[in-house]
C-alpha cells in the first residue's frame, strides 16, 4: 500500500566560444525580469490582461463550463528528484462544480490480472470528495492519511481553476505582472495573484500561446516552521473538444520532482454517475466477492 501513498505525495547547458557580437546577440535574446511594457499599462493592469488572455487561450466560457473530465494514463513517483522505479497505469474521473454537484475526483490504479490471464484490473481506488478522501480496495473503504488529504486540498485551493473562479473575484485581490521568465526553454510571462490575506499563486504563461506553463505557491510547514514550495508544470498540450489540454503534468516540492502524470486519453463532459464519487460504492470485484460470500453462508 505504501507505493500508492508515494504516488499521491507526489502525482546540460553547453557553453561555446564566439565573437563579441554573437555574445551580445545572445544576451539580448535572454528574457528580461522587468515587467513587460505594454502601452503604458501598470503592473496590475497588465497582470489582469495576461490572466484574461490565459482564460481565452484555455477556452474561455467552454473551459469554465466543463462539467466532467475522464482521463487515462500513467503516473510515476520520484524521491529526491530521482524515479523510484514505480510506474502505474490509472483511470481518472473528475467532476467540476459546473455539473451542479460538489467537485470530486476518483482515481483507479490498474494492475495486471494475473500471469495466466491477460488484461488489467482496478486494484485500488481513491476518491476525493467533500474535503476528505477515501481509499477503496477489495477489503473495503478507509480514510486516507491526514497529510495526503491536506496536500490534495491545498493544491485544489491553489489550482489554476480556483484562481480563475474564486481568487480573481474576491475583494482585495491583487494581480501583478512580474516580467518574463523561462520555463523549459520557453519564454513565459509571470503573473502573481495575491489574496487579501497574503496568500499567493504565481502562474507563468507561454508568451506566445498564453497557455499556463507553471503554477507555484508556498505554504507554511507547521512542523519545521518554514515555508515549502509546491510547483506544477504543464506541457504537451493537445486540443480536446476545442479545449487545449496538457497531457504531461509534473509536480515539484521545494525544487525536487516528486510526481509525473502522462495522459494517453482525455474526454470532456461525458456524464459520470454520482455514485462514482461515493466511497461506499465498492468496485465490482468487491461486490461480487460479497455476493459469493452471502451465497456460501446460506
């Protein structure tokens, strides 16, 4: 069971010689950290403009109106930035508030059926709902450890979706353009959204497409009385039902890679039954096992 927790606590520069003119040309191509000048806009005005451009790039009203999302793919965990050798296939189901129901997420981890029978089976299911989370196996359902639930809820609170739908509408929020940066060799526009209670999320957008490349926030570590940094990067965008969707998501904790997810299939707005997000709704193998047990007892 430890490997499932590990997956959750997750989810060379060459220098060559050249002429002075070449060096100057290379230096001039390096993005400046100074705020981009845009028709005399203030940093806050430009920040809001960049966020509007990001929302438009993601799909505008159609992105905001997503109701359901289904994904298939693989996930890998890392320890101190190095892979731990575990790569697991998974299926995921997500419900957004636009569905008219509370947000929820269900992840089913796949394993081989057996050495004699080909195919995959869902051995472990994790369901995130109502600010808590449960793990369902053939043994039944149990609440996930507190640190996993807190980590998930913290990331949801600082997600790009929540920044757009909640943070930007809150009183006292500030949106500041912080200039250009580089994200995986791509020029990005850096924007920080600061709430009235001094919580902050930094989003770096592709300077050309305006799609998000990286999201970063810091949170206070109560055990060590300092701050930890949580970063998520987005790459390999595909157009799915008119919505640009990142197929590669990578998480970092204090600069160390801890998890990668690679999607192989994404479906939007195909309705998902509500009981899929109910931890008392056991997977079919468990139900069959219970029914056989009842028959045997009778």
